[in-house]
């Protein structure tokens, strides 16, 4: 009997503890109950799966999101919401739903005398996969550094970017999702202890691309005060669709729709099974996509309307002046192109195709006719410059990595910074190249790619707790742990003050001020002992591409192509 009483008392105590660990926040749309989390020596409150929009289904599919209506009672925000429909690389179909437009709020538990600075982070995933869940976005590091973190889901693939340039499918629905999430933060984050007037919008890879698009939009005014863009630029050739209507009709044909009427196509796609759309959009059986596996559905220039996010090519907007003139962190990984090596390992025919036809290496925004003299000459120039006319092989993998680094990431990032910093009244840009190769380089661990250098997405392991790196944290080497400290100190300073070098501790080995890059595009070599380097980075290689695009512009000016790609 005494044992039974003891057990009952223990259960009641545990239940009471759990109850007091919950916290209810009254938002403008209803109450939400979060939970107290103690993990990795930090304590924080997590409010998960908070809906910010109505389900974008039926006639709402492809349209701008509709703000979530108020609810009665208290919303249980102790579990993540569904992820947006995608292939099953990371999630099971049972975890997916079109009713996926939710966000997660993580609040440091320690009390603050002033409202807490906010980081709103846009997840990566090539615009086709992943979510705001903690698979690669565990919040624990930011909780330690006193930053309130918000992650969200946005529509992916065709659901997020299909456009036929009509009111029912204008395009950029995913960007409008993120805008609505930012508006939610502006209205509600103070209830969670956050500062609605001190918001940093950040992202990596495709997330960084979307962040930059929002810096280029008038509709983002006053929704964020700083921006962080890691390994992604809206000027990158993979992330702007010049032919969205063709792309939409191609999708319809893959599903079995033969109509030539855009309005009828949209109606049919609104009625289609969502996973028929997901399957069809993932069909990339096109040899010329071999070197450049990218999502066919990306941001577009919309027809001007009150809902439009952007109405011009991003390069044109940058040349005219970035509407959201805020302090920015922008950078790349030293060897971004390592990310392509697993594709070659799994598909050896990819290297064979490239060796047989180097025209496949030409970025898709250089639209020389395939097989033309101009196209063949450029292919030969690329082969000579990067490979000294050798083939892609085990001995030339670094050359291939450099080619991917430059064409997919480095050139587009450096180009917009160059244009922007040569404009009067440009704000501060903190430019960097991450070159640390340690125990927590996320992508190389996740993809089992032991190639030297910092790959695309490798910095993630030093910014967030990920499923892949979490087991390694206790045994990571001193340099890797130091890199976490360096990265988090710099980013949290930027999030709080707009200056990554403010109040930096010498114990973190940050002994040199990270200054505005200026017109010279000076940059920080980011590792466990960061230092400033005269810019620009990768000078010789990026000069090659500047010449390539200038030559293409000359070709366009003579009437040979669609439009110029450089100022």
C-alpha cells in the first residue's frame, strides 16, 4: 500500500511539473500552448505548428495565402504541424498535407529586461523539399545566445511557384507565404517576448535566395531590419524562371492534360491529386538537366498587381537599388561544388555525359542555341579554363568542384554585391567565405562525402543542431567547437545589433573586426580563427565568368538572344 501511494504521489508530482512546464500565450488570433524544453544544457519554450494561413487547397491552390482565422479555446502547440507536399526523401507521405502553412517559435527561457531580438529563418531544400522542422534547424544554439528563433513552412515546387501569369496563378505563392509569416511575426511576436522592430530574415541555399527576393520587394517594407543570406542569390541562374507558362503546361502534359487554355489548365491542376503534381514536377528525364539538377518551378516576374512580390528580373531591381536597404550578411562556402559529387557517385553516366558534351556545363541563363558556334566556343573555353582540356575524372574532381562553386553560387553572389556596393547610400554588407573543414560539416556528413574543404550547406552544422551532427557534438574536436562559438557569436551580434563584431569576446578567437566589404568586396575568411582578406574572393575564376557574361551581352545586343544578363 505504501508503495502504491508513493507511485501515485510521484505520478501526480510529475503531472503537476508537466503542467507548470507548459506556457500559454494569448495571440491576436487565439491562445497557444507551448512546452518547456531542457536540452543540450539550454532551456527554452517551444511553440510548434502554429498556423499562420488557411489551407491553400481547392481554389486557393496557387493563390496568395489567406491569413488564418481566429480560433476558440487554446491551440495545442506542442507538436510540429504537417510538412508541405514533396517527394519522400526526408518525410513520409503521412507527415505531409497541403494544410502545412504553420510556423514554430522558440523562446529562450531566461528572462530579459528588453524584448528579445528575432531571427526568422527560411529553410533550404532547392524549393522542392524540407520544412521548418528541426531536421537541420534545431534551435538550441540560438537559445544559448539569447535569440528568439522562428521557422516556418512555405509551399514547395509547383504549389509554391507555378505561374501562368493570371490572377488564379500569378506565381510566387511561396514568397507570399513567407511574407504572411513575417506579417504574423510583426503582429504577434511581442506576445512571445520578441521585438517586432528587431527582426533578422535569414536563410541558406534556396532559403537565402528567397530572402534576397524579399529584400528586392517593396511589399517587405518594415517587416525585417537585417538580412542574412548564406550560399544563395536571386541572381543565380537556377532560381528565376523566364518561361513560367511553358513550365506550367509541361507539368500539365506530364499529368495528362492536353489543354492550351491557361485558365483551364489551372482549374484542372487545382482539382488534381496533390501527389500527382509532386510526382510530375520531379520528372527531370532530360539530358540537358544532367549537370544542373534544379527545380523547374522557381520565382518569376509577376504581372503588376497589389499582390505581386516582384515584377522584374532580380538583376534589374538590383541595378535600380534594393528596396529593403538593410544591413546584410552574405557569403559562400569555399568549395560549394562538393555537393555535386554524390550525384556523380550515384550516377556515373553524369560525368560521361559531360565529357561527351561540355555544352551541358553552360549555365542555363546563357541561352546560346544548343550546337551553335557560340555555344561550342564557350564550352571549349570552360573546358580549357577549368580542366586544361582534360576530362572530368577522379584526378580532376577539384576542378569540377570549382566549376560548380563558381557557376551556381560564387559568381551570382559576388555580382550583386559588386553592383549594390557601387551605388550611393548602400547599407553595410558583411561578406564572407566559410572555409572550415571540421567534425560538423553537415552536408559532407549527411551525404558521406569525405572530400576536403567546406561544401555547400556545411556551415549548417555550426549554426544549428541537426539530426546528423547532434550525436557528434560531445566528441567534436576543439577547433569544431570553437567554430560553433565563432559563428554563433558573429551571427547573434548581427541579429541583436546589426554589427557582427560588436561586443565580440576575444575568447572566441575573433581578433579582427568584420567590416563592411566596401566597393573592394573585402571578405572574412570564416573558420575557427577568422580574419579579413582583401577582395574580391576567387578573383581569377570570377573574372572569367564576368568576361563570359559580357560576351553574351554583346551577342544579345546584336539580336542573338533574349536579354542581357549583366548591367
